[in-house]
């Protein structure tokens, strides 16, 4: 299986565990693959094998993601950041630093995970907010960064581009949309134009080209939305078969903002070892206690008459398994007490005091 089809399969696998029939779903296979791809570069043994089973060949993936990180011209905006946030007490492997430097926007940054987890959370969120033009101001919620967190691999993606054939705003009007909850009126754009279109295997594919070599493909089923039969091979054929024809297209305006906790979903897809004490992430740091505690993801996507704007961010949070984090024991010296001052190695007491009226 080639890198592109592996990536399509990965996207569909994620879709099947993230999408609910009753709710919107929106996620970024690029962002998630970037963050997990870097974890794969740090992983060994079973930890690595499970990630490869999900993502495909890691070197082919890195090459594919690298190619997708640049657009054809300067008009659209595309920004990618891949950051390893690390506790200063974690000794990082030089080989991982070198690998990270080859990824789009790859960098290492320090965060005070152990001294001030909340400050670390705010620092990472501020960086993601800047990278995503404030579309994702708070990727990490309170509690995501725990007192035993020592590192986080974070991908952030921002994309803004205009349609080659924009919709006219004065053609937008409320129209029926038949949702599972019932039919309702929503703002709907309209365009009559030469567009790429395919219709086979019970699906229509409509391609909307945008500046910079970006495209949006609308996949419309003939009947009810049932993706069970849409595998990577069929999707690849559908994406490759459109032919230009004149279409009268009605398309809803979109504004989606979806958070997707990924920890349990990745375990459903077979990526389990990295969340356990058996994790081997020694390619990142020479410490066999390192494991992934949580993977979080958020995506924002807006589509209107002029084009699209989207942002996504993924964080893979890591901890050291043997660090015991206890609640502080509160001791208040508010009653008579004894005090001794002594020589530590011999135990000789220099002073012994009874304190009742300090």
C-alpha cells in the first residue's frame, strides 16, 4: 500500500471511531499523523509496531507530510508547527532532536512541567493560539497537564485560502437541510460553474479548487449517510475519477469547532502499548519510565463564499511512570514541641530544646 492510500486508510480509521451519527465530527488527519509520526520516531519495539500498523511506513509518512507543508504560491496561508515541550530534567536524545529539526516547524522548547504544571499548560496553549491565529486558544484544558507530566509533542496547523471560483454572497440564502434531528433552514451558498465531478458506487464527489493547490472535495451519498462500505481503495478511486462538467451546486456554509479526546480512540485502533508502563519511548529520552498519558486534538473549520479557514492542534502528553505525586502533608507547629540540633553523620546533639512559649 502506497503512502497516500495508507494516509487515506488512516483518515477513515480515525473517522470511524470519532464520528457519531448524531453529531458533527471534524478532525485533522494531517495534525494527528504529524504528532503520532513524531512519537513513532521516538518509539521502539511493540510501541513502534502498533503506531506503524495505524500510520503506515514512518519515513514515507514524514516525506508525505513534508510535501504537504508547502503550497504552490504565496497567496494562501499555511503554517505548521511541530514542538517538543520538555521538562528541563529530561535528557533528550540528540537523534530525536535531529529528526525533529527536519519536520515542518520542528523545534524543542522548555516548559516548567514539574515546578508549575498550570504555567506549562498556559505556555503551550499560548503557543498553539499564536500558531492557529487564535482559532484554538485553549487546546489543553485544566487537568490535561498533570504534576507527573514531563513532555508533550504538539502539532499545530493553520490554513487559509480562497476559492478559485468563489460563491457570490448575494446568492446565499436559507435552504432546507435534512438532518437526523429533522429538516431545518440553514444558510446555503449557490454556485453555477465548471467543476470536477464523479458519481459511482453510490457516492458523488464534487471538487472545489482553492488557491495554492488546495482542494475541498464534497462526498455526497445517494441516500442516507452510511460510510461502512467506503474503504481506502474505493475512496482513492472516487477522488481520482472526477471529470469537469457544469454544476449548479448548493452547499451549506460551515463553522465547526470540535474537540476530540484521542486516548481511548487510539486504543480502539490498536495503539495501546504507549499508554502503559511497557511503552518504549527511549528514542526520545534515555529513560524507560516514559509513557504517553493522554492524546488530545481540536479542529476548527470555516467554509464560506470566499474560501476556507481551518486550524487544528494535537498534543501527545507524556509522563514518567515512577514519579509518585502525593498531596502535600500539612503540618502546623502550633503547640509545644521539642527541637534538637545535631551533627548529621554522627548523631551528636548540639542543642536540645523544649519549646512551650516561643
